C-alpha cells in the first residue's frame, strides 16, 4: 500500500497520520467481519475433522469383530511342570485335564565321515571328488536289514563339480540346496577334519540314505565322492562309508497321554489332543498334568470395544451439536444437518435385525446390548458371556459377514459383493474326483537297469526322467520309493503337482492318484524302462487313465460353477456364494446361510462416509473453498484500501497546495496593510 512520507507543507496538518487513521477506520469493520467469518469456518472445519476422526476410531473398533474368524473362541493350555513340555490350544480344543508322561524325545539321525580318512589338510583345499549326491529319507529296519523310503519326503540330488568339490565346498553345496540335510565340517582333534550330515527333521521315518554317482566311476569304494555314501543296508566299504555315531540314530518321540502311548516323528505333537499342540522339551519318568480351558475373552473384549467406541462417537456428536443453556455456549456444529443425519444412519443400523444368519441371535439386545435415552449403549456382560458360550458362531453371524452350512461335509467357502444375505438350498449332482492311473498286474518288484527309469505327466505338467534305486523291494517299499521319487521331481514341485501311490494285493496293480480334484486333475505315463510294463505293470500304452471331475450342482436353485470340489453360485442372491463339497453323496445337501452382520454393514457404510467422494468430504471441501474466497476478499479489500489511500493522498495534497497559496496571499496582504499603516 502507498503511504505519505511528509506532513502538509502549506497546512501544517499531519496528513500521513490523518490518512492512516481514515484508512484504518475504513478497513477495520470489513477486516473484522472477514476475520470473524474465517474463524467460524475454521472452527467448523476443525469440528468436522474431529467428527471424521471419531468415525474413523469407531471403524477401527469394528475391525476386531467384522470378520467371522475373530469369533473363534480360543483356549488356554496350562502345564503343571513346563520343564517337560509346553502346550498351546486353539479354538477347537475341548476343555479338560490330561495326564502326560514324556517317555523319550524325537531326534534326527547324524552321520560322520570315516575317521580313517584322517583329513589334516585345510578343508578349503582338501578335494573330495565330483559327481552327484542323492539324499533319500525313510525307515531303516535293522532286524530285516531293510530301508523303506518315506513316501512323503521327496528324493533330492546335489551336484558336486570343480567349483565346490572341497570338503567345505561340499558342505556349502548341501546346505545351499536345502535338501533337508544340514552339513558341517568339524575337527575332532585327533582324526582331523570330518564332514557331518544330519537330517533337519526328526523321527524314525527320516533316516538318511545317501547314494553317489561318483566322478571316478566307482560309487561304493572309500575314495572320491563315495566317502559320503551311506546305505544302511550295505556293509562298510560297499556303499556304507559314512558312520553313524552311537546313539545318533533317528528316533520317534513317545508320549503317554492318559495311559495311551502316542509316537511322533517330531517333538511337536499337534494331533494327539484335538486343538492342542505339545512342544516336548525333556523326557521324564513322572507324568505331569495338562489343563485346557476355554477362553472367550477375545470375543467379549471385541464386543466391549465396539460398545465403548460407539459411546465415544455419541459423546463427540453431542459435544459438537448440542447447546448448553447454562453457559449459553453451543457446539461448533450445532444445527449442522449432515452430522446428525450421519449419526442417525449409524443408530438406525444398530436397530436393524440381522437376517440370514441361521442363528438364535438377530439383534444387539439378544447379546445384552441396549440403547439408553441419551443414545448411548449399555452392555450386560453376563448376558453377552452366556451368548458366547452358547453359540460363538451365532454371535459372529450377528456382527460379521458369515456363512453356515447344515451339512458337515459341505463347507462355506466365500462370498462376493454380489452375494445377498439369506438361506440357499445346496444340491450336488456330481462329486469332484481326482485324476488317476491304474496299471495292469505287476509280476515282480525287483528294480534293475531295465525298469528303473520313468517319466509322467501330473495335472498336465511333464516331469523329468526319474530314476529308481535298483534293488529288491516289497510292494509297500516300492510304493514308497515311487511316491518319493515322483513327488521329488522339480518340475512337478514347481507346479504344485503331486500324487499318491497305492498297490492292491487283490489285483496286484499299482495305482497313481493326483492329489488335486477337478477337470485338470490327471496322471499319465510318458516314458518307462524297457521291462517296466511287463514287470511293474505300468506304461504309456497300458492301464486305465481316469480324468478328474469338477463338482456339479446348484445353489439357491440355479446352476453353480464347479471347480474342483468348489461350487460357486451364479444367479440371484447366491451369485458369488461358494461352498466346498468335501464328501458325502449326490442329491440335496441342506442349505448354506449367509448373514451380513452389523459390524460388516457399518464398516461398509463408514468406508463410504470417510471416502474422498463422501458428503463429509464434500462439506469440508465447501468450507475450505469459502475460506479461500475470504482470502480473495482480503486481497480485494487491500486493493480498495490502496486506491482509497491514493485518492486521499491526492485530495490532501491539493488541499495543502491551496492552503499554501491562501497562506501566501494572506501573508502578502498582511504585509501590505502593515506597510500602509507605518506610512
């Protein structure tokens, strides 16, 4: 703004000060009105921010109860002597007390190279040899001197070449390959450096068998890579060159629970008692007590948090919109329709009945939650606890989107935004099946160079060429060998394709069954050894290939899409509603019920209310725009005051000039009169 830099020359008036006072008198009322209006707008913006914050806090409280999984009642396990074992319990664990005695712990097998090698050279320099190491896991029966492969553990191979053929290099190669074996190099102080191998998994079925394809052409002598061979059925120097230290054989854990002996390959037992996991720590001759008790605190805590969060929201709304007659002060959003309308929507949801839950609870009052006259909620904790103990899934159906089925072999799987609450009949016209292959009758179980190779496709994925270990087998041993070798193929593992192998003593036929269900499930052989078909009974040209089938049926009276064992509704309210048929027969299979619980509905509503296109956001944006317009009005006021100051400046200068002229004329006349008087 321009300013006057001097007082009036002719008038002697303080023009600068006078203009400043005039401008201030002109500006102050307008500026005061703008300040007051901006302060009021900022107060409302801040209040709306507080309201949105309260809504967000309330939505956060819903997170613990909007999902059905949150209502899985947990259980607490207590061990009298936790030096022997510790325990944890899941929601499925029944309450009870158990006597538990740990007879012995599971352990993994350890192997070590022959001390006669006397390796004194630096393990980074000592060259072992080249070739491949093949690791297989299974059970060794010393009485029958037989090794039976673990059908659930894949065969693994590690390649040793010139880049990793030192003692330390071999250990690193084994560890890097993650084959289920840990390798270390130690110095025993007498016989020099020794390589140790240990199965990473405990249990008798995880004994090690290590075979070599030695680069020197001899796979069993005590030289080259063969020094790492260990076939427990062989004698020393003929394929059994590593040694098992005393007491380092693979063992199962043994536990006596309420008089029943239970064995486990692991020191973690998760199936001995339903829903309870035992972590064994120490064997002892004395039993201790395990107590399991139900714990519903997480469920009740979630409901209590919901009630508190709503009451906090109600308190915030009241403070923002009420009027205090005593202090004559009003809330920042008093009379704001949007706030009261939104809170009214939320209260309306609280009073709605939840349908489609197939439960005895369909309103908050059933859980002991009542509405007070001031709009807040009160919780009857005893009534809530009784409801949780009676039917925790019923409580879940009241708050969360949840599905239930009346048939125990039909499981609710999922739903989409298209799925509507209600009860829908489920009918199955075709059960899902697994693809399989069954050969012709086998005539022998001996594996030789004529029948030790095979290749197959599982679920459309081609395996590599697989090589069986040559030798004489029983039918069960060969089943384990086949399954272990096939499931160990890298291509099949990448595609998550696996099979189960069985043998019928009645028909003498091997069967290979895909682990997956549905139309893409299939097993077929693509290559075998020259005598495989005549000895083992399977090949690409014989046997029966049976493709898997997808489940078929209807949900809610309309055709459902089948994928494996899953059926997904396609029409009406059942669109997107999926169930998994895990067994049973064809025909009517009861119904699936879908409920859109209170917390789930509120969460959806609040997400909309707090979104960028919500009324609250639009209201805040509008207020911010009004604040922006006030800034524009201030600029306009500044421009107007600048122009007014210029006008005052010009007017006062003109006045000052005139006064100066009049003063000069007056002084001249006075001088003239004075001169005449003196004459």
